[in-house]
C-alpha cells in the first residue's frame, strides 16, 4: 500500500473519531460529572469539533480516491470552455 493511501486512511479514521467526540460534547454539554448545569462553551466547541471531523473525513476520502487531480482537471476544462465561449462572442 502506498504512503498516500495509508495517510488518507488515517485521516478518515481520525475524522470519524473526532466526529464521535464532537457529537458526545454536544449531546452531554457537561465538562465533568460534578457539574449540574451544561456549559455553553462545550456546545460551541462540540460544533466546531464536528465541523473539523467532517473536513478530516472528506479530505481523507479525496486523497484516497485521488479526487483532487480530477477536480483540478474539471475546473481547468470549465475555464477553457468559458474562455473559448468569450472568444467566439467577440
């Protein structure tokens, strides 16, 4: 297995773990077992943790399936098509 595949799998696994932690933070909202009231900071931190986990997972999937090169090619083709259309209009 290539090095990039291993790194991408680690990104996906860590992204899923971060998602689980973020969901736990949002659902509980408690900093410790001694607290009686939930903390607003944990809700906000949990939301940002979930967003980070989603980005990690998406980045790992993009690297694993090599979507980055395909995406760059697609954007290049769209740019070339727009440029050709501008030339034809003139």
